[in-house]
């Protein structure tokens, strides 16, 4: 039995955060188990959770093998005689209600985020919003986004990440969401609806460039920081740099800190009914902070925000922390195999994304509590899950595991 003596939190404790009562109640109040003979909602939930942890490359075939294995049945108290095949898993994923998994995902996020300290709550008010495209093995997708120069369909996962846990997720397959100016605002506004009275600052990369969207954010009293294209056209209102101000910000140098007005395109229809755009100034002021990196070949970063109370250094540091999102995406792809699509329709994609994020939250809390890296946490988490199954088998067999595996 593997025992990590330096651990402050165990897998058994974390699995206790997934209440059986919640899963059972959702199964009763939703239609998830209508017409399901074997793969009831709770079994599909545990199958995916265990499958994501136990397989380097998850597939419908590997889920079939996982469900039919005795170890899985013992761990989650299932009937040894129950069997499923790959086709039934495929059909179930394509038709099962994703909202069942969304509610479990949101419950677990709320349970974990409620344990944040006051200091962490302030730290995690910085919400990174970004997307990742998955196109590997996606040629047979029923719907998807086609990138320029490629005939292969892709899907977009867009997340709101607080620095530790993913607080909101959406799957986009419609071509219009290939443009981040369409996808990211939807995620931001959906996250705002979940947290009324929030004091969040939303940090976005260069995907968001729409001045109209930035104006909408300001009118909604929603604070944001995003990276603008360099040399964007603007009208200077006022410089916020004072005489004698120290322009050295540690890893970067402050080049500009100004209140500006931005241009946007106003649609105009001519006599023939054709639409063109005329540049007009937006009546809302924004703040433009331009910094130059000391280490990255003097690269300039143009940052637009509607936050006027923070210092220029704080704004630059907030944007720098957006990199946490890139690290989280890499973790999802490399350790939890989110790039490999188990289902090829949007319904199944949503289910798999929620399950992957539920698994990620368990591993991330395990990582935080035990002060480990991503790879170590995922590996040790999976080891502890297998050990729990072995312990249960030993108990059932009265100390002789060989008795359990007799045919």
C-alpha cells in the first residue's frame, strides 16, 4: 500500500467532497436515467472520473474496459455482473443530459472555493478568461469551427479560471465562435451572472479587441484588463505619468500610462444598401498602459483597462498572472488528455469537459494541499485511487485478494 507521509490531504478525503446524496438526488430530479438500463447517471459519472485518472489516452474502448473491470466495480460499489460495450457508451454520451454533470461540477467548485482564506479570496478575484482549440482527431466532428487554411473541424473550450480552479466552462462548435471577440464576452458575462455583487477583474489576452465590447463591460461596471494590438489608434485625453515618476517596474519599464478614447466602426448603409464602417470615437474613457519587457528583447505590451484605481505596475502584474491560464490549459492537455475527443457531438463534448474539470479540481486541491507539481499530483492521486480499490478488495476477501479474482 502506497503511503505518502508528507501529504496533508488524501484522495479519500477529497472524494468525500462528492456527496452521494447529491448524485442520487440529481438522478431522481433529472431525466438522466430515463431509458438507461445499465449506465445510470451515477455510474457514468464514476466511470469517467476513474477513466480520466487511470488512462493515458481515454477512449470509448478504454471506458468499456474500465467499467467491466472488477477493480472499478469494487471501488464504486457496483454489481459485478453489470457489463457495457463501447457502442452503448457512445450512445449514452451523445444523449445524456449535460446539465447533470454541470450541476455536480458547480457544486464541487463552490465547496472548494468556499474554503479559500480571505487573502486567497482577494487574490482569486482576478479571473483569467481564455480559450483553447482542440482539433486533434476531430475530422469526424458533427459540428465544429474550421480554421483558416485547414479543412479539419475544431472545437473551442473557453474557461474562466480564478488562479486555482476553473469557475466556468463553455464548449463552442459554431463557426462564429472562431472569433474570440464573440466567444470571450459570452464567458465573461456568464461568469458575472454566477457571481452577483462580485469585485472581479477579468484578464484577457489579445483575442478581445472589440471597442464596443469594452464599452459594454464598462457600462455594466465590469472591470477588465486586456492586451491590445500595438499601435492601436486612440485619442489622448490625459497622461497619468507624473514628473519624476520612477518608470522602472522591476521586470519591465513603463512607457505610457494614459486616459484615452478609442475608435470603433459605426455601420453605415449606402444608397445601394451595402454596409460599410465609419470610424467614430467611443464616449467612454479607457486607460492605456504600455510597458516594455527587460528580458523579452524589449517587447512592448499594450494593456487596455477600465480600472483607474490600480497602479500601472499592478495592472502589468495582473496581466502577467494571466499566464496561469496557459499553465492550466497545458495541464488539461498533457495530464488529463483533454485534446483527445472521446465523443464527437456537442452533447458528449460538454459532458466530457465537465468531467475533466471535476477531475482537475480534485487534483488541483490535492496539489495545493500537498504542495506538489502538476505531474506529481496527478500521478500520486491516481496511485491513491488504485490503493483504495485494493484495500476494498482485501476487506471483501478477508485478507486474501486471490479469492476475489477466481472465476
